């Protein structure tokens, strides 16, 4: 199935949005996203810094399937492997210029949060993930780590028709927020907001969710 990179101009979108859109040439991806199952009400939303205005904190956390992806060494990695921490899952692709702009800042953010209750994970939706290591070396992204999802299983959670996109999960694996489009992850307003997300969601467990 051929994939086309659509220009923002051709779709009447503002180039400043910093995103890439994909269109399947024949039909919608077979992996239909479902977000019908509400896990709990998330309560009062966290006040947003200016840089985080595009982030959507959901009114109700949603249960999602425990999808398994593959790392660049061929190992299976499930979403549940990150339970106990806030998970920031960033979708990207080698053909997406804004995605590549995000990578250095995300790597720095990940390094700065070592030891914190958060996991920052990249997920490539490239159809040929075997080409990613050489591509990363060519662009000078040293020690870059990424999971791969060439068949877009992530669409069982939400559509993957826009990259970059970032999904946020609580410590129990429930989806609690998302952002579709480019973000300056090294902006000074990002870390304080992430700290508040960590404090609110990283400690969620099935037990304390059921108790409330």
C-alpha cells in the first residue's frame, strides 16, 4: 500500500503547525482505534504553560489494549512494560522533517529525567524499520533508541495519520492525554508541566483507581 506525504499547503493547513500527514492510497488502516472504555475521571486539569497549549489532558482516562511493539534489536516491548511510571510515547517517521527536529530535544529531555518517574519512548511508524539505524547514523543521532510499528498497531489506541504525535499514559497504562504536532520539547515551560503530570498520574495503579 503506497503512502503519500501530504503538504500542509495542499490541505490548507498552517505550516507553523509542524506536522506531517499520511494518507493510505486505498483504504483506512485495518487497526481501528477504540477509546470507548473510560477508566476514571481525571479531575481538575493541570494549568498549561504557553508551550503546552496544544496538549489535550483528557477528562476521562481511557483503558487501551496492551500492544506489543518491537525495538531495533527485534525484541518485543509491551506498553505494560512501562507500568509504574508516566509514559510519554512519541510517534515519528524518517520521512517527517518536524519529527527529526524533535529528536535532539527529546533525547535531552530523556537524559534530564533519568531517575524520575517517567519514560520517554520513541515509536517509529516507518514501513521499513530495518533502515532506521543507518538513517539515524547519517543524521548524527547518537545512541538514539526507538520502538518500531510498521503495521501501525498503535492505531488500536488512536489514529496515526499525523506525526509527530505524542500520547501520555498513566502508571496503570491508561491513556490520559495527547498532542498531535510538533513541540519544542526543550522549551523552559515543558519540564514543569511534565513534573505536574508525573505527580498526578505516575502513581496510578488499578488498585487505587478502583478505590476512588
